[in-house]
C-alpha cells in the first residue's frame, strides 16, 4: 500500500509543472465556486419541491425537472473542474488529474442534454396545441421515453470529442476542454449541441405564433384559443431561458469564432466559463419564476411561515 501511494505521488510530481499564476486567478476561481454552489443549492431545492409536492407530478413539470437535472449535473461537473483549478492555482502548478478528461466529456454531455431538454419542452407544448387528441404523445410514459432517448444520444454524440483526442488539458486555464479552432469536432459540436435545439425551439415558437394569429381570425372555440395562447406563453418562457444562456454565452461564442482564424486570448476559457456560470444562476432563478406549481408551493410556505411569525408575535404581546 505504501509503495502504491509513493508511486502515485511520484507520478503526480512528474506530470505536474510550475506555471505563472496571475493575481486574479484565485479570486475568479472563488467567485465561480460560489456561483456554482448557489446553482446546486437552487437545483436541489427545485427538484426536492417537485418530488414532495403532488401538484408538481405532471408531464410539463417532469420536463422542466429534466432541464433542472441536466443543469444540476453540468454544474456539478463544472464545480469539480473549478475546485481542481483553484487547487492548482494555489499551488502554482499545472497538473491533469485522472478525472479531467471525463469531466470535460461529461460537461459536453450535460450541456447538450440541457439544451435538448428545452427542445423537448417546446415539442410537448406544440403537440398539445396542434395534436390535442394524440394523448399517447402527451403521456408520461412517452415523454419519459423521449427524455431517456435524449440522454442516451447526449452520451453517444459526445464520444467523438474523446476518441479524436480533442478534449485536452489546457494548463493556462486549468481545464480539460476542446480547443477553439477550426475542426470537424468543433463544427459537429455547434450543430448538435446548439444549432439543432435552438433552430427547433425557434421554429416551434414562430409556428405557434402564426397558429394563434390564424385561429383568432376565424370562429374558434374559446377553450381552443385559450389553450393555444397558454402554450405559446410557455414556449415564450423557454425562449427566454435559452436567450439567457446564449446572451451570457456571447464571450464563449466570440472565442470560438476567433479560434476559427487565430489563437484565442491566453485565458479565454477562464473568462468564457465565468459568464456561463453566471448564466446558470439566472436560469435557475428563472426556472423557479416560470414553473407555476413550484412557485405556488414556495409562496404558500412563505405565507404560512409569515402567518406563524405574526401569530407568535401577537401572542407574545398579549402575554406581556
């Protein structure tokens, strides 16, 4: 056992090297860790409410829970990566641990699952409006099957990043990630991770807008119009979520574009991922705001707690 431990330490020393650490690295690492921990706390709370509150046991909330789970898993992988980065920055070394490549791969899996989960939500809303009689397509079993299918594809479609050796350890940024340069894998990632779900969501959104305008022009049952407008509102919320991610992901996109022509700035991953982590906080807060059953549950709990405090205060005053 001692010899094995000694060998591990010796290997770590051989694989590590001293690097120059900028003064802002440590502060940025700590800020990122705070953001990620906040997202994890909110995500766990969100899923906990969905599990314990029976009013949340519906297909729409199940789809939202899938999005939350994907965000939570991506955040967990990012937290592990950031903690390792902080450790290396504090020790002023560059060292690739045994889980580094896996964390890079898992990050690709979970971000793809997250964006495709939004597409699943949009598809469900589209089905309920355009094909209201197709109850099988709207069932928990069918939607659960689609959720499982997207996760299977997310794990499979991220494999090329590993087998091609594109996920590499970047010592300057203390991260295992696919370098930003013009390559098949980068184009492939852009198409299946971003373009397909984004294009699908926006297509559904505009189709529903046109559909609502069309049924408003002709004589249509009030409940049909109401349902279409309600589902359009839900898809609009999905667009807002995606817009948050894309807006705060602009630095990431810019660095990818720069990488097509020249070498991105030295610490581009540190900068880009900080904006991504900030976007995760806003996404979790927005999920709470947009998921009505969860928001209702929290509101009831807060009102009940405030009533208890008010009653206790009154009794205390009366006693005095």
